[in-house]
C-alpha cells in the first residue's frame, strides 16, 4: 500500500528555508478523490482534516509530498 501524500509541519525539523519543517506522513494511505477530482493516497487521519479544509475553502493550505493524478478538470499540484 502506498504512503500518505500529505506533508505535515514538524517544528523539531524546522530550519531556514520555506520548506524546512515539512515532513511526509509515515502512515499508509488509501485512494481518495478530492473535490477537485484528483486521485491521492491519504491516511484516515489526514482524510478527515482534508475534508474539513475543502469544506472551509482552505484547500490551498494543504502541502503535498507528490502530485496527484487528475481525473477530472482539477489540477494536481505538488508541495
């Protein structure tokens, strides 16, 4: 099973630079299609958070470890 695509912020690994402190989620993920019609691998914990962020219109705050697979009109973005 593939790992979760979400990056999370870990202050213990923070340092200089814009990407410092962002770590890949170590949990295994399950296939999930986000509201922008992009397939991703997401662990159950992050799935709940992602659904809430999309519902609140804050999906642009999500950081991805790798691009997803667009299956509709959405655009996959990394980072």
